[in-house]
C-alpha cells in the first residue's frame, strides 16, 4: 500500500533523529562516523520511498485524500529530522541561529501549504533548487560529516570565517545556518507574495484579510519563540525546545493540509495549543534549569499525545468517509480492491 511505503521510509529517519539527539543533545557534539553514515542512508531511503509512494498509488489506482494528508504530513514532520541532520554537521550549538533554522524551515513549509490552499498549486522549488535537491544536499552533508570524522568535523565547524554581513568572524557552522535562512526566507517571501496576490485577485480585500488571518498561529509561534522564551533555553535545552516547537508547527501545518484537501476553512483560533506553549515560554524566565527541563519534557509529551489523538481521529474519519484502509489495499467489505493511498 502507498501509505505503508511512506511509513517504511519515515520510520528509519525517525530512528536516526532519536540517535542523533542522544549523541548530539546540544548541537555541539560531532557524531560518530557510523551514525553520520546511517543518517545519510535513512535520508536517502526516505527521499527514495517518498518519490515512489505516489507512483505506487497511481499504479494501483489507490490515490486518495487520506494518502495526500499522510504523505504531506510525514514530509512536514520530517522537517525536524532535516534540521537535525544539518545541525549534526554544522554544529551551531545551542543558539538563536539553531532555533531560527528550524523556525525558518517549518514556516516556509506552512506557507507552501497555505499557498496551495489559496491557489491550488503546491510550490516545491525556488528556481532549479527544490525539495529533492535540498534532500540530496542534506545527504551529501551527512556523508561529508562521516568522512571527516568527529575530530575533523568539530574543527571544521568551529573554524571562523569573515563574512561581509557580520562585524566579526563567525564559526563556519553558524555561517551555514545563516545562508540556509536566506534560502528559506526567499522561498517564504515568494510564497507570501503569490498567495496574497491570488487571494486579493479572487476575493478582493476580504480575501486578503482571511488569508492574513490564517497566518496568525504561525506568526504567534515565531513571536513566542524569539521574544518570550528565555534565551538561556536555546543553550540549555535546545533539543527539547526545537522538538516542542516543531511539533506545534507540524500541528498547524497538518491542519492547513487537511483544510486545503477538504476545501474547509482553516481556523486561526489555536488557543488550546498556543496558550500552553506561551505559558511554558513565560515560565522559562522564572523556573530553575532543572525544573524547566521537567516542564519541557511534560509539555512535549502532552503536545505529542494531543497531536497524535487528533491525527488518529482525522485518519479514522477519512477512512470511514472514503471506505478505505490506511495501510493496505482494498476496502472494508470489498476484497476485490478499493482506494487507499496518496496523491502527489
């Protein structure tokens, strides 16, 4: 089944993400060669199966909205792993640049889905550079880290470079993150402009207001991330902060994917998840590091359960509405076949 192909590509990458977290908890520890090679392999496996699943869906006649949600949802969650791979090699440490790298990536992903919601077109490239090229770039980056070895990679990432946009030399890893931010911000600006132009063209000023209102949850997450959180958290708990924030970005993006697919209105009111996130951010300025570590763990677990239950409910509703299975071909009561899968 196409969704099973997607899942088989996603799970090894999730395992590599957990292993890199264990070996590089503060984005400062160079990974062992074997881990870097394994990460490159899981990235390649995910990229390959992510390209194959749509072909499998069309070959078996199993394309469906459920598959589209599952496919794009895995792509969105994979942003956490992609960010982890880059930081595994660039070693930017616990800094605002590390957090900005994730926020920039996931904001750009949300804007791409927001653009599809309003235009019917999912933009996946910036000129000749698209999602596939970016994934292969990460694969080669991981292979480069593996070839350098822990000591060589640590020295390479820490070497300082003089750049025209900064007053003093910066570590090579930080420069890499800054260049990445320039790329994703360019994508975001293009997507933002095209979507607003289309919204105004179709529905005038009212359409413009609706489109801008849909950005409020993601704008709020970015605002809390860079304004409310105690900057010390970037250094003391970068992994947990990135995970918590990444899951929240995923939740809003998955809703946008669902609304685009089902032609539903996207709700800008996301207080049940946004308010607790902001509360933990405020608490970060008052709690001791040990207590904050516990709060971050609990908040990540609770948000993870909330999002999982939401996904489970959505998938069950889609299966019931479409009369299909999620991870095998055929349909309930129709052993001769049915729809299950995805669209690309």
